[in-house]
């Protein structure tokens, strides 16, 4: 079986799910490492494609690319320190849904805490119990 070691920009863009223009921009900014042919055409190595795919799988959730672009505008580089463990899609979806519900509930109760100080104390107790449970896990 003959496996390609290099891709042209169009093939690489399709493989990564991005546009060719984005691929060229990544080359200019140094996010993507390319080789040039004698005719000065870009060629992207399979190892580079796989690196970007792996990085994309870890970082593209919840609009990370937008956050990264905004950070780059402020000359800040974001780096994923603890990549998430591989889990099945159902478990991953459930965890994401629980996170959304937790954040929404926290915002709702925090809003209500301004109206009733008793809610604020209850929220603080709930948050501390949640933090203790996370530490224990």
C-alpha cells in the first residue's frame, strides 16, 4: 500500500476541515510547518497534518479557535497543559451537558443571591461541597 508522505494545500485543507486561505495564514504565522518544492509550491507533511488534527481534537471544543485568535491579537499564546483523556462520545456529551447546566444554575442562583442573602449562603455551601467532591475524584 502506497501511503502519501506529503499533501498539497488543497488536500491538507480538506483533511483538516479548514480553508486553503486559513492554511496559508497558518503557514505565514508559523502555526503550520510546510516544505516548499522547487517551484515554490507548499507541501505539508503527514506528521504535521496528524499533529494539527490531534491538537484540533483537544482544543476545538467550545470555540477554542476563536479564543486563540483573540489571544493572538493581544500577543498571548494559549497552550493546553492537561489534554483531556479519550472517552466515548456519549460520556463526553453528558459531561458537557452537565457543565452547561451547572454554569447556568450557578448564574441563576448568583443572580437570585443579590435579591435574597440566604440564597447567597446556600450557594457558597453548594460550591464548597462541589469543590470538595472534585478534589476527592
